[in-house]
C-alpha cells in the first residue's frame, strides 16, 4: 500500500481501499521515517519521510491488531490492541 492524497484518489481506487480489510489505524513520523499501523492486516508499514519511498511492511503477529503509534525519536511504540500489549519497533 502506498500513501496517497485524498484529493488525488479516483473513486474506483477509493472503493478498493475501503473494501480491503487492512485498515490504517494510525500513522506517526519520527523525523526520518513514517510508520503506519495496518490493524486489519496485523502489520506495520514504513516509508522514508523525505520521498515516501517504501522501506517495508512487517508483520506483528496473528491477531495483534496494531492500532496506536508513537515515537520517542529513537523507536516507534505500537499498541497491539488484539493482545493488550505495547511493542517497540
């Protein structure tokens, strides 16, 4: 999944995204990277903040439902709402 601006989305693309069960729960920037939690997909995605180039998508474990995200400048912190835990990434 690549980031997109809402005003640039065509209706067909928006419908495909809304029908997908990988809902974006939250995004957080640490200055150099952007982390997006994919709650329905049990994963997080990373992009380079300077040019939005993808750095990868990483699984958080089945049923973890990553939701909230925060950054302390060194690490990202992710709430795993499906299992009631906090993870450092």
